[in-house]
């Protein structure tokens, strides 16, 4: 490790064959070290980053500074990925040794990467907190409050302290998480943070939180949170502008937003799963059935009949299906990129059809009977589930034909919302924007 951290090539660290006892033994230690729960705990990040140089790893009889372990692992890809010096050496390694070394570099560079970004986002404390929450989705904390409290030490040296949270274990989890979500909503003047709520179901405390509050747990599917964020920023279903921002109820459970009903979901497929799909073609033909696409049927895709009939705004059904499958992000090298884009857009998602003929994709929890809504402050449509006098957020959706503002309310909608009765709890199927409550 010392040799590696000094920039020495891994191929020079191997002095004999890849099956020599010294080499195999060293890799075994690395493998065991990287498998320790220490690396997955949230509080550790704070220790590792703030106390750099002071943290010592003790492993049996070996005592080494943590910084040495970090530096030696994080540097590995430079030899075989970015550089050429150890490329053939890397490919000559048995695959289990490659896996061990890859895990070593991935685990150690995740700490390096956080340190690096924190030094860049120096000024803004809220952005720092958001970055850290994203980066620590996979880390665990026994008390869900520690997913947030465990990061405070990493943002407290900001020159512009605006996040005045102090660890308080009397504080209710919902109150804490909803309060943090509201800070992001106010700071970003948007509901973008709501799109973070999509998580694997086992995330700590997720079952007790209101549906709209992000749990900061691991996301499902293969796209990383960064890729999801990038893709979502390409849409403009309800362009930003003047309007009342969301408000939080006194008990921190309900978020009042301005919503516009689009349509009710009538048919839903199973979620597509990259890891379990051997034959993409078969999956796609199932989708054709759900969407009701028939090769001989060349009527234009014009849900809602709102098109003028001149052909403008309409498209061939296959074109609409493919745009939906790829989340409308079609590159020029479509044949080569299509499958990759499909999984970026759709891994873990279901496809659906609505009563008036829209097709789209949504979160795996989507059910027939859920509704597609636009909400002011979100550039992406959402799937909501009616619940008594309010709605639960199921997740964000791609809906072909409304992603570029086609379903945005007419100008002047703000006054209409303000004058409308806040008690009007009926399903807003007339499509007029009104206050709705997410719980
Ligand atoms: Zn090298």
C-alpha cells in the first residue's frame, strides 16, 4: 500500500506470479478490510474526512494511517484505466483479483471524491448538505436521524451558515426530514427535491415518512442519482414562473402545492429490470400490447384529441412509443445507443397508458387508478394516488406529449387558484389547477 500511495505501479508491487502466497495473502487482507461494515456507516465519513491524517487503521498486527489506505486504493484506476502502464498487467490478473482491487479503489475513492467536492462547494451550506445526502444514500445509520445529523460536522465550517440544525434525539423523524426537504424547496425555488423520494423500500424509517419527503435511501434501477438528475433537468412539463410556492402544514406531514390533473392511469406493465432481462425484444413486445400499438394501425398519436387534426403535434404511434421508451432523449447514433438509453430511462420503471390515450413510464409502485398530475414547481409530471382528501406521491413520470409544456395551464391560472375554494376536495378532473395536499 505504501508503494502504491507513492505512485508506484501495481505491476511492480507484484514481484512474482499472481498466485504467489504473498500476493494472494495481501489481496485477501484487502478484501476482508473492504468488507468491514466501517465503510458503510454514515458517521465514519465525518471521521475520515475531518480527521484526515489522524485516523489510524489497526488490523491485527498491522497499524497504518487511514490516509495511506485511501490513497493507495484511489490511485489504482490511473494505472489501468486512464494510463497504459498497467493495462496488460490488469488484464492478466485472475478475475477474482480484479474484483477485489476494483472494490478497493471504489470504496476508497468514494471518500476522496466527497473530500474533493466539499472543497469546491465551499460557500453554500445547503448545496453542500444536498450533495452529501446524495453521496451517502448507500451508507447506513441505525437511527434514521443520523442520516442527517451525521453530516452536520461536514458543513459547519461554511462561511455562510444557514443550516441551523443541531442534533436533537427528542425530535420527531418526520419533522426533521420534512424540515430539511423544505429548506431545499425554498433554496431551489422548485420541487425538484421531491424527485429524490424514489428509493428501495428497505430505507430506514421510510415507512413512517409522508410520501413526498425524500428518505435519502438507495435508489432502484441502474441509473445513478446524478444521471437521474441530469435526465430530469431536460424536461419542462410546467415551466417555472410566478406562482405560490408550496407550504408545509404545522404537523410537518402535508405539503400544499398547486396541481393540475392530466389523466387517470388505466393500464400498467410490470417494472422492467435490467438485471433480470435476458431478452429485451420480448419485453418490448409486451409493451406494444400495453400501449395498444398495432403495426397496421397508422393513426397518429394524439391523446386527448386536443390536436387540431392538421397533423401538427401528432406523431406515428411507433415514434411515440420509442420516444417514451427512451425518455425522449434520442441521440444521433440511435441504433448503438438505443439499448443503453432505454435502460437509463427505464430500468426499474413500469410503462402505462391513460384513459385518454397518453403513454408513459413511471415508478414501480404505479397502479391502475393512479393519476398523472403536473405540479407547479416541478418540471416533470408526477404520479399521485388519491387518498381521502389528499394525495400520496408515487413518483415522477415521463408522459409522451406533455414534457415540453403542452399541458401547462393558460396564463392567469394563479388568480384562478387563489380564488378557488381551498376546500374543493373533489377530483380535479376538469384540469383546472388548484391547491392539492401531498401527504
Ligand atoms: Zn502503472
